[in-house]
């Protein structure tokens, strides 16, 4: 094999190993594995059990643990169900609102826009009266924002897709929507219920809205949504699934607020558990072979097995800590390191990801993750490394812990006994700094 052809293969593997979730059917077919089936079953159970007054679901989990891919898979299955029970509207908040600017008003307004955009795309057959009533409401509330005469808007029809784009790119639009509805959020909720009623009447399906990427919000933004304005978010009468940051379910104030509002309709997507609590520190205990096989299979869907030395895929699986994002990130960095080697020496015609390449990748990732850490961070990480639990001393320390959890420095494992561990890449960092003996 020529050097150029080998580079082509690793270049393709690098592109396959991107950190974006698998959202469409083609991507899932190409790279997906059977994953999260227990979570899908539990979520299906929640929507079946939900009574009208308690039909909101909270979905939490680590960044990169596969929530977005799972939700896309679940949506496809629900749509393929012969009963076609739900009219599903799934969207990422990042496609509508700048994440640092998310608040309860523009989130609810985004839901309204998305429902209508989806209904139009699905060719839902509204009557002329139904369509005009909905479009006139939007036109009346936004005419000062669009600067279009109301008569022209009514004649042309409200462009939901266009306005969604304006919300995404123009902060002044978001500010005006917030100002307009902040003191009359009931008007917005009432219109959402009106839209839902029309969609459900015409389609003869139950409306189910799934909002992804809210779990990527900073905790300060999450607190504003899920504590200070949780009643507004839970105001609409139809089913909504909200994703939340993992730190939110470890913040006692936020957790209590969510549990009360959602009537305990909360699901936590578990990280694949490679070890039982404390076993990762024992040299004679091997990782769970089923989990290693599952993670290795996911890796081999993106990079050809013959491009890795024997045993390397399994090592990457263990270094991931059971988080799919980390698995992909490590392998992606390995491909970058190989590409550098092949460019430096164009005589190389055979090369695989080996122990040396894996170590170079780990070194690079370790140096990147070390940059934001301070003394308080290291103290928390060492405590979790030894004891697998964490009890904060004050609010500032607790915030540091929640940030470490949010950014995958600390991993939480569930299944009966909830406990924490340090990301294996971070363990390597602690070891090199002489803070632990790994």
C-alpha cells in the first residue's frame, strides 16, 4: 500500500471519528451499534405512564454518552410504529437560539416555531381558518420585530422557517421576544396549547416535543430555566422531553425543583460501566468484557480494524471510561498522530495505531485537559479517585465539582449503587503529577 493510500484511509477514519451525534438514518446505519436499549425502554415507559397534568420528561446524562443519538433512534422507531401514536417534533435548541442566550421565553417561543415548521414540512392539512388564526397570532406578536406591515404578512403567510433563522442569528430579535412575553408568558403558553390542539385534531396523533442539547447549557443558564422559571416550562399541556445538564441532577436545589415539577418523571442515561466500584484500582481485575466488546464494536464501525495493532482498540475502550464521546476523541487523536508520522516520512507504506501512537494521543489530550484545572480541582479529583464519593464543603467547592462533572473530568456511574470515578485520561494526569499512584 502506498503512503498516499494509507493516508487516505486514516484521513477517512479521522473524518468518521467526528464528535457529532448520529442523528440521521444514514449515519446511524453506518456508524451506530445497538446501544442504550434499556434507556429507550424506560423512556417509552415514562411517556406511556404520563398523565396529562404530569407529562414532562427530564432526560439527563453525561455529555457524549449517546443521548442525542438515542433520541434520534427513538424518534425513528416511534415514527415507524404502525400505530403512529405521536406527532413528534424533535429539535436542538442550538439550531434556534444561541446557547448562552437561552431563557424560558425564547425556549417556549422556539417550541411554537418548531411545531409549526414541522407541521408544514409534514404537510399537515390545516383548514384555512386554523392556519390563519395561528399565523395571525405570530404576525401580531412579531410585526415590530420583522418590520413588515401586518397586512403584507397576513397576505403572504407567516414564514416560520425564516423567523427561526432570525432568532438564531439576531440577538435583538431574541431580546424583543423576551421583553414582549416575559410579563405575559401565559399568552405564549396558551398559544402553544392552541397550536397543539389543532395539530392533534388534524393528525389524530398526540403531540410529543423533544428538545435536545439543553444538557450542554452552563449551569447558571440551567438554574434560570429549571428553577426560577420551571413552572413556565412545564406550563404547556402536551408532552415535552427536556434534556438537562448532568450537574443539574447533582445540584440539590435544581434536582428538587425538577422532581417536583416533573412528578419524578426523570431518566438518567447511564455510562457503560467497565468496572465495579473501586475495581479499576486493582491490577488483577479485568474490565467487563461485554462492555469492552460493545465499545470496540462502536470503534470498528468508524475505523477499519486492520489499522490498529491487536489490543489497541480494547485499550482505547478502557481509556474512554465507558463514554462514547471519549472513545471517539481518543481514536480521533490517534489518527491525527498517525497522519503526522506519515507526512514526516513519505517512505512509510505500512503503519498502524500502536502503543506509541496511543501514548502520543493520550499525552496530547492530557495536556489539553490539564489547562483549566486549579488546586481546588485537583483536591476534588484526588478525593474521588480514592473514595468514589464527593461531599462538598462550601458552595464554591460544590460549583467546582459540578463543573468537573459537566466537562467529563469526573464520571458518574449508576445501577443501584451510584458512585463517581475520575476519567482515565485524568487519572494519567494525576499520576504524572505524583498526586496518586496508578
